[in-house]
């Protein structure tokens, strides 16, 4: 069966996202657009996952717990997990490796934490737009130990991508999927041998604004709309 997805969505916890990127707004927009699966992937944090997961259950949308990590190489990576508990364990690991710099919301934006009613229950004071002191290899190994997915973000962008910053996708890592923006650039990378051939490719919105959440256009084939089938898809 076809299930339509957007696996790269930021809430207002990410300082570069709009303040109206709240759990209810995101989930209802995803429902309106006919999406079956979304992933919440804030920068270096998971503190808005819980209300999004609860609302996903109510709206029958599969919400994948996630984070967009920024490694020490300034590479963005989608880290997706089967459970909230695994995501929070990864968050603790990332926080222990983030610079202890306070966010300057007048420059970078607010970092808002919500409950299931979209009420602001706090603000993250640690600046999330920082590189964690984690190499790609070390981050990959931690995600793998938590049975998660490690998906380099927007590999064809000119900044914060694994190709722009490293020049290639490390073949020593068992990476299951890559996120791309432009299919023409992706085909050029394939032709140059910069990425493994036996890998899946996904296209997401990287939405920081409600209107940018993907339409019903990108899909994967699953037996059922479950977290186990979702992760099994990337092992085929």
C-alpha cells in the first residue's frame, strides 16, 4: 500500500521555524494535505515530540520520533527512532556534546516547547543552532545502537550537507537512505560515484513554515501503517 510522507518537519522549538509551528498546527496541516506519515525533526532536540506523537494517534497519522542533528563536520542528519524513549536517550547524548551557549532569541529566534494544547510550557535556553561535538561516525554508531535510522539531510544543498562538506557519503557506514532536494543533482552524484548505489532516496519538505509541509506526493510502500513496517522498509 502507498503511504504518503514528510519526514523532515521542524516545530517552533527550532529557532529558525515560525512560532506557529505548533503540534496541533503541524498535525492538522499534515491531515489536511493527506499525509499518512510524518517525522518531527527539530535541530538537536526532541522536546516537542511527545505532544506530536499523542496528536498523531488521535488523527491516525504515524509520527516518527526524530531529530535533525548537526555534527561536528556541520553536516545535517535526520535521526529517526522507533520510540520516544530512544529519541530522548539520543537527545541526552547530543545535549552532553553541545556547546554550553545560551540562545540569543533576538538574533536566532525563540525555541518554544509546547504541550498537547499548543500552550507554551517553556523555552529551550541552550542554543540549538550549534554543531554537536560528535563526528558523523560517532553519531551514526549511537543511532545504530538505538536501532534508529541515520539519514543525511538534503545531500544536494551547498551547505550543511554531507556532499558539500565531506565530498562523498562514507561507504564504511551502513546508511540506508539519503534525503535529496533536486533529482537532477542526485543523478549527477550517482554518476560520479559519490553515493552508494544500493540505497533508498527520500524527498521531504524541511518545513519551517506550515505552508511548506509536503503535499500528498511522496510515498513509500508498506504492508501497514505501523512503526515496525516503516523501519522494515529501509532494511529491504
